[in-house]
């Protein structure tokens, strides 16, 4: 009864003109689906920069071994959830670990010896994911993403975190630290011999590029007014995927996502000059991915990543201003006049 009421309410709602959510139906998907490789028919041709419609467990068997540089995997978490016609089912720890072992084992063979892998999960599935990764890789870190969004629990702490495990095939791997530093406003500008220490005075203010930690609180979940947003129920933010790709691959490298969803990994790979292979079992999601890939040909912007730098959360207006004005250093001997906000922050 309650559900019927909710559905009626949704039907009655008219979409705001600012709502950019990509959610066209399967009946309109044909032009985009035509660009996908069918995972269940014939031999594969060139797979670079392709979306493969099919079951990852079967498709992975047919990809060449040692062919990709980076894997970004965002599989079903161990939850009962509906995905436009498919559904994930909650399992016990052992069953979820066995499921994880089945795909991680396949993916491990596809990575080059200097390759890396990131696996997304929540706190409940994290233990199983770590256990399996330890068997196949050198586990290097666990990133915690504070995504904030989430329903409050009646008699528990609200779950507002996700984990992203980082592992490599060997001791030789790519890690581009400078590419993923975060640009922050400096609140306590320290000078040595009258010169800024570890920070930069620009005409727009004082900034420092800080080393990123394994706690990420600068990334919002995509929402309706963002151009990247789709109706996929568990879409990852482009900014989050951009950090993984920039840190752990070089221009031209191949990034594989075996659970592509709405296409975020492939879209970001394209925007950042990498190649991609994405596998997704749901035709609707494949079509949305191809739609986004088409848009990415003309628009390579990634919200929260401006001027080749990552920015703190809620700094959109500041980024826009800097993009317009250009982040020029202040003329020598003439420090920029701080805006009132700078003073407030110190
Ligand atoms: C958590 S979502 C990934 C979301 C994605 N990161 C994004 O930004 O949209 C997992 C996706 O994996 C797909 N999937 C699950 N099992 C699969 C399988 N065996 N083969 C291919 N795709 C699968 C689901 O349809 C779902 O879209």
C-alpha cells in the first residue's frame, strides 16, 4: 500500500529543468547498444575502448592474459538490492568470499606484472575482499571514502563510509603522487625567511598542494543536478575514479572495469587520456555508459578536478573563479590582498 502510494507520488512529480539525470529507457537505447561488443557471440575483435555487454565471469575468460594495466572493480556489495531487472542477494561471509574469489582469480590473470587493482566495498564485505586480495596480490592500502549519503539506522550507526582496497601484482607499479595531490586553502601561512613555506601565494589566495591520505572526505555522491548523474542505483563519482586512474596508470594505459554499471570508469579513462574496457551485464546500463562516453568526447570536465588539480569539497565557486581568472602567482614583492574570507579562516 505504502509502495503504491510512493509510486503514484513519483509519477506525479515533474522533473525539474535542472535535473540532468540520464535515465532514458531501453526502447531508446538501440543507437548506443549498437556500439557495444556482445559478450555472448563470436570472437572478440579489438577490445580497446569498448563496452562489452555480457557476464563478466564468461567475458573475462575470453580476454587475453596480462593485457591490462589497471583494474577498477565495483562489484555487487553483499546486500539485497535491485538493479533495473537484475538483483543482488545478501549472502553469508563464506558465500560472498567464494563469489569474490571467483572473479578476482579471473581478473588477476588479466593484469600485467606491474599492474594494480582497486576494489570497492562496504564495511560488511570488506573483510572478505581483503582476504581474497591477499591471496592474489600485494595489498597496499585501504582507502575509506566518507560518502555521507545514506539512510539513518533505527538502532545502529548510520553507514556513511565505503572502502576501496588498493593492491598491486608486484613491487613494480605506477603511482603518480603529484597527480593526485589536493589543493587546499592555507589557513595558517608559515613563512621562512619571509618566503612561503610549502604553499603558494596566488592572486586568488594562499594554497598548498597536500599529499592525499587514505581517508577521502572531499567527494560527494552524484546527485540529480550533476551532469554525470544517471539513474543507476550505485553510481560512483567521476572524481573518485579520477583519483584512482591518475594515481595508478599512465596516459594510454588500459583500464578494465568488470562491473561497469553506468560507465563511470570508462568515461573517466577517456577524459584522462587512458584506454578502457568495460563489462556490464545490463543492456540499459551499457547504453547509458555509451551515451556518457559520447558526451565525454566533447566535454572532458570532471567535477572537483580543475586545472589538473583536485579540490576540497564545496569549492566549486572558487574553482570557477580561478578557472576564469587563471591561478597566477601574485607579483613579486606585492602579496595578494586577502579576501575577507581568508582572514576569517585564520
Ligand atoms: C556496484 S555497480 C557498479 C557501478 C559503477 N561503478 C558505476 O559508476 O555506475 C555493479 C554493476 O555490476 C553489474 N554486474 C553484476 N554482476 C555482473 C556480472 N556477472 N557481469 C557483468 N556485470 C555485472 C551490475 O549490473 C551493476 O551495474
